[in-house]
C-alpha cells in the first residue's frame, strides 16, 4: 500500500496567523462559490474561529494582494486567488478523507476488472469521481523484474520466447533464423539467459549481455544477439494506448473555461500521448501526490489548469495517473481521489484486491 498523500513542498514567504486564516478562507470560499470574495464574507466565515471586523479583513487582504497571493478582477471589490495563493492553500491542506460511498463504488469495479481492462476502467472511474480529465499510464516495464524465461521451438528455424515478469505480465518474442537451430543450442541459450536474467530488471539487459554475447559457447552467438535485440525492443516500445485518457467532455462543459481557442489547444494537447507522458513524468512522485498549479505546469496551454498526479506499482514496474482540471477545484477531495485510485491499482496489480477495510 502507498503511504498517505504528501504534497510536494513549495517555497513561500511566512504568513502570520491572521494572514494565513484570511487567505485560506478566500481560497476556500472562491473554490466553493466561484465568485470574487469580499471582506464581509470572509469576516462572517471566520467569525467563530477568528473574529475580525470587515475593515481588519480588508486591510489584511490588501497586504496579501501586495504579496501576490490574491488579486481583484477588474473593478470588483472582491478578491480571487493567484497561483501563489492556491499554492499556499494546497501546501497547508490537511487532506480530507474521501466519502466511504466513493470507495464502495470504485472497489468492486476495480476488483472485478480483468487485467486487460484494469487501466481503462481506472481511467474511466477516475474521471467519473473527479469530474475532470483523467490520465492513467500503463505500468512501464523497464523496471519490471524477470522471473523466468522459457524458450519453445516451433520449427527448425523459429522460436517463441516467453518472459514472465514480476508485474504478472507475460511478454513473448518471436525469433527466426536463416539456418536450422539445434536443440542443444536452444537448451544452452535457455540455461544461459535464465542464469543471467532472473531477478534482474528489463532495462539492464544490454549491460548484462554487452560482453557475454561473445562468450556464449553454443554456436557463434548470433542466436543470443537476436534474443537480446528483441528483448531490448520490449523495454523501448511505446505502443498506442500507453496512456488512457477519459473525461474530455468534463473540460469542455466547464463553464469557467469558455474560450474556444484555449479549449481547442487543450484538446489538441491531450491527444498528444508524448506530451501527456511528459506531464505525468514531471509531476508524479513515488513518495506521494504532486500538485502543479497554473504556470507551474510546463506548458503554456495549461496555464488555467491544475494537474494532480502520483504513481502506482505493478511489481517493480511503475505507472502514473492523474487528473487535469481548472485551478478552482476542490484540492482536498481531488488529492484523495487520486491517492485512492493509486492504492486500488497497486493492490489490484499486486494480487491484493480486497482493501474494503481500508479508509483513506
């Protein structure tokens, strides 16, 4: 199981208790209602925990605006958070627990999903729960450990190699030569590769065999070189469907993001798998959940959005998942949803689907 969600730190000037309370109230009220927040609303919101007059709140809001945490749109007297304000709010969050009913919805579907449909189902459920764009990357096999290699002879010149990985993934290779393959050579290759590969990750194959290929006693080493070349292709492959994207309509239907040009650029962006992989790779953290807000995302087209991402594990292989939505989102709940899906996928891929006694 993964550890509780951890928000990656971000430098910010230290605020006093009054400034912190007022800034958190502004961000919370703006997320809740979507309209600029005035001093009277903040004063009323804080009246039980920190009684302050609207005039005092107003003066503090001016200081917060000077410091870059909030701004006021046009001539409105109310304030809205900047990226810096959202960042302070997120860094100070005590991540809320997900409602139990959300777990009850997702766990049976994830537990009953086949391994082939698991990532697709997770993407769909992540989008449904968050009401944002959901991204789930299939586990990357480069760090998957090899458990066993079996070589099967189909004909005198054709072999099938079955590779059992610790992520419960089976990969097959087809080897064809121009000359007949002797049974002794096949046995020798099987012993040779199992002795060197079992317990090793895929991405060290080239290093392991860089010199050994010429020391292989069975034949001239051409069969081993063919095997190594094909095995390396597995760790390099980027197949269609490497990232499952769901919920594009959630972005389109968002009333705050009304610019057709901006929406078009975002839709084009999410259709580029390489960009999505890059975004997930930059944001996800093996230690917890990462949040990137507005201009913190390394893409100008996503300046109005936030990205919440993390990783999950399938054996020693690792995948990433996340959501993209407007900056005005319920960060506590979104972080909890992403963390919950990460835990469910990790448990499911590692053979422990029953997590009904766990509360996130």
